[in-house]
């Protein structure tokens, strides 16, 4: 079946919804963690606190990229689903199928 593409709109929509929810959940958790770490670092004195902060800033930037990636994937998947649905509707209308 080379060259053939089959898409189940319900599965596509479900995956899009799951990715969006995961991105939102991750963003909220990262915001909570940032607040907690900021509070901890406010009272942490000495070189080890500065070293930890540097490492945390790098880790946090990476985690932010993961969240953004999930959100972008969800958005692109949603657009793809809309395009597939529009193409299916157009093909159905041309063939005189149900709803067309």
C-alpha cells in the first residue's frame, strides 16, 4: 500500500487533544516548580546555591522547549486534521456521497 494515506479523524482529534493537555499540564507544573526553586534559592547562600541555579536555569530552558514542542505538535496536528476533514468533505461532495 505504498503511497496510500489513511487517517481516522477521531484518532487524530484525540491525539491532538492529548498533546494539548500534556503541554498545558507541563507548563503549569514548570511554573509551580519555578516558584518553588526561586523560593529555595532566595535563602540559599554560598557557591553551591549559585551553581545549582546555573544548572537549574539550563534544565528549565530545556523543559520549556519540550513544552513548546508539545504545544506546536498539537497545533500542527489540529491543522492537519482540519485539512483532512475538509478534503474528505470535498471528495464526498464531488462523489455525491452522504452529506454532499
